[in-house]
C-alpha cells in the first residue's frame, strides 16, 4: 500500500511510523522549510515501551515530497490529512492535492464541526475515510525528561484504539497496516459524530484550562471550571443538534469539581508524563484551532437557535492565541 501523509508533525510521524512498520510504502508531503530535516529522519519515543522513554527509535524509511508536481508523479492508494482544522481550509492547496492524487482514498483526521463534511463534499464521500485519533503525541522533551535528542514522544492509552470509518476495502487495508505495525485500530460506526462531540468537549475544557494557566488545581479553585461546564453543555447540545441527535446528558458532568479533584491523582499515576505540561505545549501550538472550533460552535448555535452565551463568554475571555 502506497500512503502519502500530508504533514509530518506529531500525528503524521506516529501514523507514518506504524503504517511503515505494517508494510506500507510511506511518503510525506511537506512545506519546503521542513524538507531537509525530514530527510535526516525522525527520532521518536514510543512511551508504551519503557525502553524508549529515554532512548529513541529512528524512523527514516519514507519518501519526502515538497511539491504537488512530485505528488502528481507518484501513485497513491491512500492520502492521510495530518494537519490541523484551520490549516485544512487555508488557501487552495486541498483542491490542488485532490487533482494530484487521482483516485486515492482520503483519510481525514480533523474533528472540528463540519470538517468531515467539508472534506467529503470536495473529495467525494465514496472514497473518504473518517478517523479519530486516540493517542497523545508531543514534541519532546516537555521538561524534565533526559532525552538524548529532541523528537516526537507519544503514548497510546490502554484499550483506546484509533477508529476508522469508511468504504470497506481501504478501511481494511489501513487497519491491517496499523495493526501489523503495532498501533491498535478498529473499524467503527458514527466516527464523525463521536469526533464532533469529543471535539466540543475538548475545546471547551482546554479553553477553561488555558484560562486557569494550564493548572488543574487553579481550574478547580477558580471560576473557569464553572464557565467551561456551562460552555460544554452548550457545545455538546449544538454538536448533537448538527447531526440531528439528542445530546448525551452525562458528558458535561465530567466538568464537576469533585470529579476533577478525584481524577488528578489517578492521571498522575496512570499517565507516564506530565499531563499539564503536555496539554499546555500541545494546545498552545494549536491554539488557533481551539478558537476556530469555538467560533464554529457559536455560529452553529445561532443557526439552530440554541443557547451559546457561555461559549461566547469563553471565547471572549480566551482572546487571540499566544505566539
């Protein structure tokens, strides 16, 4: 299977490595400024293997492309979109990509409200796979780790596989490569709706945490958890309404102070890295995407005639992303 991954950030490197380990012929499409570094290969730290929390594995068995003409000259079975939601719609590159890849299947991993539909409308729903990322990945070191060199660290939580939905043949091919490569994955239904609800929750929670200075303790003690809970309730209702579903009642309860307090020591015990630091580093990098998710939810709430006052207040308080 010949796979082209658009972007070689944390997500692209993790999927690229495991697809390659599973027998796929992997290439990356990158901006010119990233080509030289990519050609030297990547240092990666798969945290599920204790040996490699301080000793990297090398990932270098891939092709590197820097232009659409190079894409057009290749033959592709699948193209994975490993970019943020805001980057997906920026400029006209996606239309040019679709022209260059011929009839290849397109795997979209973006979880913003309407992202999956946007891709399917342009690429054709009959060849689009919808994926839900369930691992955590970040550029290391976060701080405190004794890494011999910078690289992408990642951790796959137990019993939480990558989910894929779409036409059976390309889904089976992707799942086979990922599983052979050691990354848990399974086919599922309702991935788009599940991703949208998850994104609604994550965006409001992350926004509240950012306002609390990226500290769980400050989140519980200050006003931001309450605002995040009200915004989450609105966001989940809006996302569910977008797909004609009833909002799940349980989900906003995750923002209860007593539950956050109870989970804090559990997270520190289970997760083999500093979760607060991870959230700060990762979501500061994609801060524009978080704000874009909130803006789409607010606009969709207006369209449906649903309350979005807490979402608007959260978005206003958040302000522009830090550099």
